[in-house]
C-alpha cells in the first residue's frame, strides 16, 4: 500500500522535469537579443568598465580620464595586480576589473587613507545597526564576531559589541546611496566598504544589501516551526527517495516550503519550514507576527509584501488588515526563491514568465551578455519589466566582514593576491589569515601580549592541500614558458593561500589541456613564483594538481 502512489507521483515529477528541460532547451536554442534591463546600470563596454573602475579605485578624474592620464592610471592599476603594464584596456585587465571587490580605493592618499590612522585604545567597540534579510540574525552576529576574532587573535586588540550609543565601528547594510556619498551599485561589483579609524564615520563598515549574503556556499536557511525549529536546513536532503537541494513544497498542499534538517528525512523525520512572510516577519514592531494579506496602507490594498512608503527598498507588510489603523508591521524574510538586485526589491521569481514573447519555466541568462541567471517577478516581463537575479553561491559575510574590519583598523589594500586585504573577493572554505595581513596589522598594533598565539596561522602546509577540495572555475592555455613547458592558467575561486603550499615541495602536475604530466622542481617554482600574477595562477594550478593526482 502506498507504494504505487509514490511511484506514479515520482514518475510524473520526472516527466515534469523532462518537459521543463525540453522547454528550457528550445528556448535556449534561439539566441535572444541582448537588452538593457531597467535598474541595471552596470557599465558594459570594456571602455566603460575601465573608466568607471579607474575613477573609483585609482582616482582617475571623471571628466579628464583620457589620453596620458588614462594610460598612466591604467599602468598603475596593472602594476597593483602584477599584470603586464601595457597602459591599454586589454582583456586580462578588464577581466580583473569585472571581479567582485571591496569599494575602498587601491591607491593610498585618495579619499580614505591620508595618514596611518589607527585606534588609540586596545578595546575597540562595535555596534550592529541593521541586518540583511538574507541571513538569520544569529548567523550574522556570529559572522561579525568571527570576523573580529580574525584580527584579535593576532594583535593585543579586543572587540566589544555594544547594543546602543556610538561605537567605534558602526556596522550597517545599505543599498545604492546609503548616506555617506559612496553609493553601492546593485548586485556584484562593489560588495562593501569601510572607513579608516577615526571619530564619526571613521571605522564604520557598510555592506551592499543588493548582494546575496551567505557564508559563501549558497543560501543558509534556518528552519522555523516543524519539529526542528531553529536548526539549519541540510542540503541536499533525501525525501521519498529523491534528493532536494533547496526548500520544497513537495509533500504538502498548502504551498509552504519546507526542508529536512538532517540528510535523510525518510529515516529521521526532522523538518522545519523555510522563511516565508506568512510564517513570520523580521524587525518592525510586530514581534515577528506573520503578514496579513490583503492589508490597507494609505488607502490602498496590498496582496503581498511591498516597498511602498520606504526609500531604502526593503520589503515589508502589515501584520493586521489595516496598517493605517493599527500601525503594526514587519519586514519580509527572504524566501527560497527571493531575487537579488534588479528592480523588484527581492520579490520572488514567478514561473512561468514571458520574456520577449517566449515562456520561461526557470531562471535564464537570455537577454544578458554577462551570463548571469535572472527571472521575472511577475507573469510577464514584457508587460511589467520587473526582474531580479536568481540566488547563487552568494558572498561570504564572514570573509567580506573580516576584510572590511581590516580597513576599519587601518589597513589598506594589499598587492598580495593571497592576502585577506587583497581588493578582489575570493571564497575560501577553510580561511586562515596570510602572513602579509598579520605583518600589516602587527605593524600598527603589535603582537598579542597576554593571549597565546593561535595554534594555526600563516600559510597552509602541503599536507593541508591534499585534504582540501580544490575547485577550478576556468582553464585556459597561456603558451610556453622559457623552459618549454606548456603553462595552463587556472583562474580559481579557491583560497589563494593554497598556492603557497605548493612552494616548498617538488610538484608533479598535470596539464589540463595537453593531459601530459610534468614535473617542476622547487628551484623552477621559485623562479616562476617571482614573475607575476599570471604565474601566481599557474601556482594555484600546481597546488590543485597535487590534489588531483593523489
Ligand atoms: Zn577593501
Ligand atoms: Zn557606506
């Protein structure tokens, strides 16, 4: 009993998947024209990208960034990233410019760091003014706590969180222009920025809430209610023999999304509901009461969360049927299909939707030249032009905060691509502070006096690489090095510090394109190392190969 239904249910599910897959394929088969999405003003031509970047991070004057000034500034930027100093807008340069990064400029004496500012007290205070709806408050508090600990572990500094009043480091999330004259820019691009130590805005750290904040590996979902309230969803989890990688409405007819908090739901039966505005709200003044739809606001009726009446773009709802009368409200939590960036303020995707006359059953890259996945947030993009990006791995709030707090303590950007203080975002699973960062912060504050040094610090050891998964996201052939070896450039999203692990050993490596196995001796590696950023990528490739060959 029961089995036939489960089976037929699964079969029809499979059929549905196949149909969607086919629909997706046919839609993708015909290239759709690249369009400009409303609310998406990211620069698109290489020249636009370069001018914008050099103005923001290298002080190239907006109205006079041309001819020799442009060439010189480009060279300065290329030098910072150890690129060939061509003074031209070449593809390698633009590639770096397009990476997500910190909003603090790379050149000293420009806007942010005039002297070598630092805190005079050893006990620095911080206060969290606002939260992103992307993550649970506890997860956010913990990410900031751990980010401060990165620095207190290697200095005499201590960090104390205060709940009100003026702290040294005031932390907040914001979107676009958020009150300090240094606007954010929607999804990707700028992730966050922080001000050097000093009174007032000094030390303050701001995070772009058009980013999807995670711990670097996709949505972090805390389950509510059910029988595992407060535990985290376990992705993937097994339900009736199928693995689920996100919250699902399967097995329920009320439309609420749920997840299992252990891998095997069929065996353990532990579950909770995924955030939804009909379950609870955040902040506001209703103590987490769920939204009440429809509700009245300024004489209008609302059937869903809205950003009306707010200029910060956060979605809210009334928790009674009449806001005008009761004035109780809360902010809507991010749901499993909440969008990021775009112009829909985080509203969920609506499937199917139509775009340029075609029907889409899932997120798509159609219409975009940057390959980013997006969806419409109403049934018809063509009619309503409302859209957002689909959730992805997101950015690690812990890593970005640790970097920003480095600025808040007085550090500038590092040219060492393996340093936490390098301007470009790199996800690393098992983070350790690099020697470059430690040297920098100890120059300002000295070494810890009354606390023991942490057992692990500095670069990872060769043994560690073999234990860590190394993921490459792009491979290309550069050409030949002087000693005749084919060199693969591997652009990687892994921890940069792994490359150092390749340093002290004889490396056997496998070329991803030629499939040959070569051997590079330590002496050669030392020589390669001293060259440039490109070679640095090679070294990461080498470090990865140790793992692959194991
Ligand atoms: Zn920075
Ligand atoms: Zn700011």
